[in-house]
C-alpha cells in the first residue's frame, strides 16, 4: 500500500504553493484565492490554541497578549518581496504578540515558555530571530519564535504542521515599531521593508538606537556612534522630514473595539478608522474575506484581544497613534542633552 496522504487545508501543500506562485506572477484565479483563504482560515485553530496557553501563563501579570491573522495583501506583498518563498512555509500567517514592561521580563517569560510541556515544536534556535541581541538594519528590535502545531487527535490532523509566530516586544520596542507602521500609512514610504525614501529608514533607525540606549541599556543598528552625534544626526533628518511634528499632529481615532470580541479594523485612505465587532470568530473571518475581496486596496485586519484597551495597545498602528513613540523619544533626547536628567 502507498503512503497515506495526510489532509491539508487548501487541498495540499503543493496546491497552496501553486496558488501562491500564481498570485506572485499576477495570474491568480478564483480557485487559487479560495485555496489560499481555506489555508489561512485553518490557522484559526492554531491561533486559539497558542493564545489560550499564553493567556493562561500571563494571567494576573502585566503582559499584553493579542493575536492576529496576517492580512491577504500583506501575504501577497511578502510573496513579491521574497520570490523563492513557498506560501505553505510562510511562518507568520498566524501570530501572537506579547508586550512586556522590560527586556528582563521578556526574557524571563520566554525562557519559561521554551520549557512548556506540549507537543508543538519550536522550529528555530533560541537566538535565530533575536533582534534585541542583533537589531535589524531598520532598527527593528524584538524577538520571534516559530512553532509547528502538533496534536494527537483525529480532528486536529488537518492542522498538524501549520505554523504560528510568537512575537515578543517591550513597550519601548513596540512604540518604535508602531511609529514605523504609521509612516507607511501617512507617507508613500515603507521603512519597515526598506522601501521608499531612505531618509525615513535612517531616521527611524537612529531613533531606535536612541530608545535602546536610553531606556533599555541596549543598542540598535548604530552601536558605535557617540550620543551627541547620534542626537545631532537624528535631529538633522527630523528637521527635513518633520516626523515628530507629523506624529504629534495625528488625530487618534477614538473608536472603541468591543471587549471579548473579534474585531475588524478598516483603515480608509482619508484617515478614518472603521471598526466592526463579532461575537463568533467564524463570522468575523467570513466578513474579513468578503471585505478583502470587495475592497482589495483597503487595509483590512482582523484582531482579537481580551479588552478594547488591549486591542488599542497591541495594534495601535491601525489607530494612527504614535503618542508613545513621541513621548519616549522626546524624553530620551532631552535626557541625553542633560546629563543630570
């Protein structure tokens, strides 16, 4: 007898990969999109499993936990940026984000989670995605782990091998990352992906260095630059780009997501934020796919967290809110300018 073929969402790994290749080359069909959506939707089970475990472990601790499905447009953009990537191996379709008060708290929790007794396997070495020890050239700091879902039950067989990314950040690192996302919304540049005007990328990389040194006794992508030169270079670029001024002038959306709900955020070109909440995750997922299909140019995302405040904290970029970044950066620059501060 031949080897039994295990079921896989979207039909098979090869079908999902073929659909991804077709989309990458600009001739994806309705069947290709349906296969991709089925594969994406299957990650809900993985997300629910991991977020439940993480919430249990963070209970009564000052740690923000949230989860998200990677957006269709973001998936497609990643396929274009990485032409050799097979879609079925994209490891951040399902993501859980944890935000800590300090690097020490982050490391302590992560080390404990690495010792968790479950069948799910961590795919990466401990330091492979440690962007605190080795910050990215863009200034990104944080740590990622990738796990492969594994269960014994027959019902879970379809989801076996699906991947989930656990993302760890401190409040300071999250404030910086949020600001980078906001730049992508309010300008035509994407420093996160090293696309567009390089001045934005350099300015945010310098800001990352400032924040890392001042608040976390760490470093960013420019560890050898003296403090006064660092501040001078950032200030010079900011005078050209007016980043801090633009961030300060943003009107934060006051929309409130409903507690304990699955919430769809729609960021419209005019800066308005539209929100829809759903009691059932399946209903939210169906609506997400419908909105993406009917509005391919809109930025639409499905998020879930325990409370509306957690959603605002974990996904603040969708609210065009860079207040924390401005506050932290301004205080750090003033502190560096005043040795006694």
